[in-house]
């Protein structure tokens, strides 16, 4: 003021300025406090919301989540932990970790957690959980996986432990390991050889010990091999082992379990006949086949022996010639013992020589030299065998003295070993010898020697039976000559009325065709009067015999036969009546016989008039002499009109299929003199040109002397049956939905095609198998009627694409089969592609 500084005023100004600044600062502080309070409130809200979300997650995860402080004490545990361990949070909180995981106690909680939480810059290893055991509240062990991570929570270091209950997985893994161990033990200790074959690699990828022993190869060599290395070039049927489509692998890959016989060979080149079973093994990326291989050499040997013995006993039981039965025995030996030659000698005891009767495979010069060899110790094994009445086994004919007198012939024929056993009858007599020769020195094995003894025993049965039959036949011939040639009828019967035997005269008297026919009838049926049989039995049992007693018998044709009976009772060693035997003599007068024949004819006439079949009889020239009403109805011609006319003028039959005129059965019957029947598809064309399917038979009519005096034809209408048969045949051989032939008929035609290839090697056929893709989807989505309609449409499409002579069949469901007759493989491929593209 007045040019001077006013300090007081200046200080007042400064003070006011600072006051303004303080007011502004306090306003800023208040604003910042308000902003801080708002920020803190927002943070608390976000934190609470996040915590609630996190808590919800922790409460619902499948793993136990446990937080551990830096001293190893449990700070928190989610509900899953409570369920796994059975403890409540109150029981867990504050406890050390070894309370839940006993393993922790060995190293300390801190070291255990630090080790699991350590990162080694490998994600897979960092995230990998460690398996260990926990203990539940009840004391039960619980298999768990533990994963640990380290975190900073509220400025303090914490460990987050994730514990997963793997009890079920642990049990499943244990069961899987046990199952694998059991499977390996089963495979390794299985009695058969087992190999696992990789179809694509064409080699074995696994084998058991039996397979190594079976093929005489070590495991490494066998695993480097395939089927080609353990199979001979040719199988037992002469076909190549490989290059022929047999369908075994395809069947196994398709889910089947084919079982077949196969010839394998071991490392030494020895062929082994085996039974092989294929099963596909599950694999995600490989086609694996498990093959079980069983040696069936012994089984085949036993089957061959059993089948051979069956054939032998059939021949013996069927009274085949002795030569045939002995040849069957030799065939068994040569089939079962490879590289062996069988010989069977019969002993001529009177001349004391051996007659060589069976030697199917031995050289001719050997047979000539050894036939009728004398019995002795130096004329070969068979001669020495008879001399000693014991088996003679010669391991080497070059050095054995048994062959001193016949060594040159066996040397010339290249034979080095001979084994002979005697053939004995039931009483111990030697009736022959059974011998086996081989081109290599050696002795028979135990089983081979037993087989020789068995075959020698069977040969003895055959020889002795034939001898007994020859003796019995000679004895019977003497009695049979008298029995068959006597004029009287001779019979034997049981007490209860069964005929045991009758002679030809007896059969002829009663008009039967054979003794078997009349013996099948009860005796009482032969008597004209039913009470005569009872009278006969009472008188025989009371008197023991009858002389010249007349009875009236009934012939087969119903005629009356008057006979005189002379008979006696037959008793057993205890004196009881067991039957009767005697003779009958025909004393029937001719007139009565003619009357009986007439009466029988009248009865037959009534019968023919009443039966439901048509009957036509003719004389020996084929002219009709009788027609019953049914025959009149079917032919459209009355009997009186037809009488005297030739059968061919009244009866016209044609073949239903070819429409060709068939020969009249009666004409043919008169010409050939035997019973005949019509062909399967015969129809009768009657006078009204109506065709009637018939079935018939024609038989000659003969007189007492066997002369043919005419013929009879019996036939009936089978039109309904034939129509029904055709309908049933069509239904049995065709698919009802598509009208195509079904699987059964297709297999029949396929079999016929295969047989035609066997008969004609130049013929070629092809087989196509079609399967509709996604057909089940059509049925499931659109219904079965839509699927049926689709099958019909596809059937029409396929029929339009195959040739006229080919066979199209529905095999079942959505599967079709096509048999291409006379079709090459290239043509079949083109047709198949055409069908697929259609």
C-alpha cells in the first residue's frame, strides 16, 4: 500500500488461498472415499457371487476337493469327500492329511504334497494322478487317485487336493487282469495246439506251448510262420492246401465258428491229420483268427477200425462168401497200418500146407511162391506160426532163420519184416494164419500187434462160421430133399397156434405164394370151422397123436380144402407139450373144389361192385370181361358195352406233363407178366374228353398151374390229391412274399449244379449272394409293409437283370441268392456289378 508491501494482507491472502486448497482436497478425499466404498461393495458382491458359484460346483463334482494349509491340516472338504470317506466336515476339519490318506504318514504331509504338486513342464505328467489307498470311517480300504496343486489363497500358500474314488474301476481292472491270467492259463494248458493268425499279415501273432511242441518248432520260428509253413502242398483228398476257396476264414470273419479237418505237417515233414476250429478274436484294428488244432490221428484210426469191423461183421452176418469177409479184414489192416501188406492163409490140415487165399497188395510172384507152403520152422513166418501155435515176429527176414527156405522170394519182392499170428477156432484149433509184411525192418508196436490179434480173432470167427454153415447146409440138404419133394403137406406148429415150418406141398395145397406168407398167419385162420382147431388141440393133448382125421381147411383164395391129418405131439425134455407136427393129404373132390371156386368168385364179384376203386379185368388177349361201377363212371363207358372190346379202346391214358400217349398198363402187364404201376403224372382221358388224374396198378391173373389167363387193373381218381400235392410243393419251395424260390429249393438246385460240375469238368457255374444295405432302417422307420413292398420291387428289378436260365431265390430276410448256370467268372462279375448298380 502506498508503494509498500502489506505483509498482513499478503499473509491473509496466502491463508485464504491455502484454505481454498484445503477445501478442494477435503472434497477430493470425500469423493475418493465414496468411490472406495462403492468399489468395496461391488467387490464384496462379486466375491460372494463367485464364491456361491464355486461352492455349487464343489458341492456337485464327483471328486473330493480338500484344501490343506501349509502345515498339512485340512481346512475344507466338499460333500463328495464326506460321501467317499464317511466323515462329516466337523470330523475332518483340522485333521492332518494322513487321517484320510495313511500313505502320507510315511513322508509327512508337506513333503508328500510338495512332491505331488511339483511341475516338471510336462502337461501329461503334471496332470497325472497318483493311485493310493484311503480308509473310510468304517475302516474299509478305498482305492483312490490323488492330484495336488499349489495355490496362494488370502496371501497364504495352500494345497488343493483332488481325490477320486476309483474302487469300481480298480475292481474292474483287477477282474480284467484275473480274466486275462485265466485266459492265458487256459490257452497255455489247453490240450490242443492254439495259434492266433493275423489274416492281413498272413502269419501267427500268438501261439501256446502245445503248438510249439505239436509242430516241433520254437516260439520265435512259429511266430515268424504262417499256415503255408505248417501245411503240406496237398490235402488228404488230393486238392492243393492253398489256392482253393474253402470259405473257412471268411466264415470265421463273418462271426461263424467253422470246424473242419486239415492235414498239417511238423518241422520234420511228418503229416498230421487234425481237426481245426476257427473263432474270430475281437480287435479294433486287426483281423485275428484263433485256431484250435487237435490231432485226430488216433480218432481216425479208431474210426477206420470200427468202420472196417462193421463192414466185416455185416458180411459175416449177411452170409457173404468167406473170400469177401477176409478181403474186408485185409483192407482194414492195409488202411490203418500205412506201408503194410496183409496176407491171410487157410490151413489144409490133411495135407499140412498153408493155402494163401488173401493177399490184395503183395506181388504176384510172392503169392505164387508162398501158396501151399508146407508147415515147418523154416518155410516163413506163417508156416512157423502154425508149427508153434504162437505168434512169430520177424524183424528182419535177411537174418532170421525162419525164412531160410523162402528167403529168396521175400528178398526179390523187397520185403524186410514179417509178423504172423495164428487164426484159432473156438476149440483152439489152428485154422489159418494172419500176416503183415513191410518193406522196412522192424517190429510191430503194441497197438499194431493188438490190432493184428483182433483181426485174427475176427478171421477165426468168419472161417469157423463158414465151416459150420457148410456142414449145416449139407445136413439140411438131405432133410430138405425129402421135405420139399414129398407129395403130402408137412407142417410144424407151436401149441399156441403158430406155424413154424411148412413144405412146398403144404403151401401149394392152401394156395399161398410162399412158406413165409402162410407162416405169418395164425393156424386157426386156416380152419374152415373155427371150433376144429380147439378139437384138434384137445385130441392131440389127450391121445398124443391122430391118424387119418378129416378136417376142412380154408385156402388163401377162400376155397374149401378137405384134408386127412396124421400128426403127433412134440414135447420138451421135461415132457411138456410144446407143439405139433404132421402131414396133410388133399382129398377134396373136384366138384367141391369147383363149387368152392365159384362161391369165391361170387363173393369177389360182390366185393368188386362195392369197393371205391375202379377195377377192370381182361382175358389173356387184353379184351375186357369185367368193369365195376366205379370203372364205368371214370371211363364213361358201361360194362356191357365194353365187354369183349380191347382195353386200349376203352382206356386212354396220357402223360400229364409231356401230353404223350402212355401205354396201357394191362397191355404191358400181359406182355411182361408182372405187377406194374402207372407213372407219377398219368391222367385218364374218358369218353367225354375229361381228364382225370389216376393212380393204379395192374397185375396178371394166373390159374393153378401158374399160367397167365388174364390181367386186372385197379385205379382211382387222385385229382384232388395231385392238386394238393402241387400246391404243397409250390408252397414248400417258394417264398410267399416275393414268389421266388426259397432257401431249401435253392440249396437243392445248388447241389444239383455242383454234382453237374463233378460229372462234367468243363461246366462252369457261379453263385452270387446279395444282401440289402440299410434294409432294417426301412422296416424300423416305415414299417414292415413298406419293407415287404421294397422286397417285391427289388425282386422285380433283379428278375429283369438276370438271364432266363438263371435261378433267383430269396434266402431269408433281405438276403438273395443267384445261381448263374453255365457262366464264367468274368461274366458273373459283370452281372454282379450290373445288379449292384441297378
